[in-house]
């Protein structure tokens, strides 16, 4: 049984959304913690376009360098990842905030 009430309510809200992107994110977040996605900053640097929005259905880790201003939404961030994203003028936001500000999921890239 899931102990994290924040995660449980987020998954429930995303499942209610009528858009496939949010249903996929809910499915990814429903996995056990050890099977959830972990993405390093270096992967975001490699695949994200400048000024784009990237969604990580798991945790963002701080290994690597970032030179592009991107908005990264994730369930969790390491402290170093938040620092690196902020240094280049990007934003580290929660999946919940992204869902509220962009309910259609337009222009969002899921990285896993």
C-alpha cells in the first residue's frame, strides 16, 4: 500500500484527467519507488530543446551540466538538480503545478 498521501492524491487527480499524457504519467507514478524513473540533468541537456517543458514522472538527479533554460516538472528533485536548473534560468516545478497550468499537456515532453 502506498504511504505517500501526496503521491496518491496526485495519481488520482491525473487519472481523472481526460488527456492521454496525464494518464501515462499517473501510470508511471503508480510504480514502486525502485522502478520509478530517475533522470539525470545530463539527459535533459541532451534531449530537451531550449525554452521547452520536460516532465519526469519520477526524480531528477543532479549529475551532469545544463546550459539551456528549460522548465522541468517532476515528482522529486535532488538539491543539486534544482540548483543546476535554477543557475541557467530554468524552473523546477511539481507535476501538480504543471497539470494546473497546462491541463491539456500541450508542448510537454515526457522523459523516462
